């Protein structure tokens, strides 16, 4: 990139013939673009201000060459040409220098196209999301815009403002908190991507690292550990190499030692922190393993079987299943393995909704009626006139409002049960959950009516 930008100086001419050759040579030899991507903006502005004081008569046509690289990158990006990390880094350096140039070199007259200050592709994505409000499309467009803001930090503020506008528009149009929650879930599941890497070589290096790491742990994990020997080994591998931040050389010898050095450092860190485990005698009986579902079940049933309690309250107006024992609560720590599963759509943003089942012949008769009348799109007001419904209300007179809400759910699910994906296996209806088929899960009354449907088939 910098060779391209330096072409500017090869073509720069001094309009005034009275200027000395020394001034011309100074201009040509001056380095306009600072290659330091971390250059402070204030220092960059000051540098261009000095340029402006010394060289107020640069040729207008030639000055525009400084933005050619920026325009080229923006054009390539807008036409879906793949850009690598190096392209983005050089673009940001050049664009920031251009901003300082435009601000400080006021004595030079030039015109810059509007497109240099914006990315047309961002507007295309935003308009796409505004016209196609499906959650999948909006998610895809937001992810594209956010990635661009990270790759092009010079445009980060403008892009984030456009993202905020789009999110506010989407929230206003949908007016549904659950849809907005689902959008957040999908955005959190976005998988990051990077430049292409040699996966086989990476896997080989990891296997080398892991083998050494596991061996070191097995050799040293014991009571009263002495780690001096391990520390000395790390020093021998490192060989007192000193790498300056701007002069790091990843030669073959260093690359070869990275897995071994990393394995020793990680082993030392693990062993230094694991020494406290030997002091934790007596904890084994309080360590439990299970799924998130089991964790939820343990919490809600801490003082008794919550389902049994609900059933007794409704059917017998009693809560004898509830325990009144005041146990001493121990402090708890939750350790999550494969935490990415927690952020999947099955968990993140969802709620755990347990159900209690009432078993009664009059309830069974009512369910059969709803299934039988499904083809006629049975409505609640007509259902209330049936004998089956009134018998239930009479028997459970204190729970009429509850039954009314349950009937609303049933009438909806009886017409929508086929929309949820289920699996029939050995006369059972199951669902895929974390790569397994489970049969003890029910989705509202959809599962119930799926059994009716499969039985009739």
C-alpha cells in the first residue's frame, strides 16, 4: 500500500518556479503516511499541520492520489471482493491519515467524492433488513454490519449509529419482546471467522502441546508438590530470548518450541492452582453432575415435588407435599462444561417451564371433544356451552379461570401441533435435545395432540 501512496511524491510538482530545488526535494523525500497503526490522532494532525505550513502549493490533481487507495478498498469491499486482514489494517492507516490531511492541509484545494466518507454496502445491508423483516435476514444483515465496524474501526461510530437506527426500527415494527429476545439469541450464536489457517498443522501442534501437558500433570500432581524443576525447565526452553515488540522474529526454531513452551507454562499454572484441591477433603459428597434440565429440576423441587404439590392444591385443596424443613443452605458454585451449549437457542434467552398433570376422566372427555371438533375450528365461547367443559368447571369450581386459560392453549395447540418437530420411535414421541432423543419432554399440548394424530394414523 505504502508504495502506492508514495507514488504521490514522485508526481508532485511545485507550481511556482521560484521555489528552490531543496524545498522540492524535501517534499518528495518526506514520508506522508506513518506506518504505525497505533499513531495517536493528535500527533498525526500535528504532522499534517506542519506539512501545510511548509508546502502550501501542492498540485491539486496529484494530491487526490492519496485517497485512491481508500477508494479502491471501498470499491472492492462493495463488490464482494474478498479482503484479507492486511487489507483492512492498511486501509485504516491510510484513511486516518487522509482525515488528518483533509483537516490540517487547508491551503490545498481539492474535491473528494462523498463515497469516501461512507460505505455503500452498509446502506445496502440496512435497506435489505428494513424491507425483509424476517428474523433470519435481519440477523444476517446485523452480523455483516457489525463485522465491518470491527474490521474498519474508522467507520465504527457511523456503522454503530446505523445499527442502532435499524434495531429501533425493527423493535417498533415487530412490537414483540419475544421476537427481539430471539434476535439477541441468534446474534450471540454467530460464529466468528478469521483468515485461512493450516488446520492440519494447527492440529499437529495442539496434539504435541496436549501430550506434553498431560505428561507433566501426571508426573507432578501429588501432595506437597515441588515445582522448582519445572520452572527451571521452562527457563531452559526459553533460553533467555528477548523479543522487542517491533522486532519479533518467528523463525523455525521459535515456532518449533512454542508448543513445548506453552505446555510447560500451562502445566505450571495448573499445578500451582490445583494444590488447593488437596485441602478440599469432604467435598466429594457435595459434587453433582447433570444437565441444565436436571439443575432446574433440583432447584424447583428443593422443598418438595413441585408438580405433586400443584396437583394436590388443585384437586384436593391441600399442600401436604411441601416440606417445611429449614435446611442449612451451603454456598454453591456452578461449573459449566462446553459453555457454548448454554448460549445455544435451546437455553440462552429461554425459560424453564415445568408442567403438572391432572388425571381425571372428565378432563379426558373434554380433551377428546377438542380433538374431535378440531376440523370445525372450535372456539372458546362454543366450548363453554358443552357438557364436558361445564362438568370440569363444576368439579374444580375454584379454578375456573385456570381452566379457561388452559382451554385457550389447547384450542391453539390442536390446530398447530404439526408445526413442531417431533420424532416417533417405538410408539413414543420424542424430541432431539443436545444430540440425544428425549421422551420426557412435552411442548404445551402439542405433544398430547401429536399422540392423538399418530394413533389415528
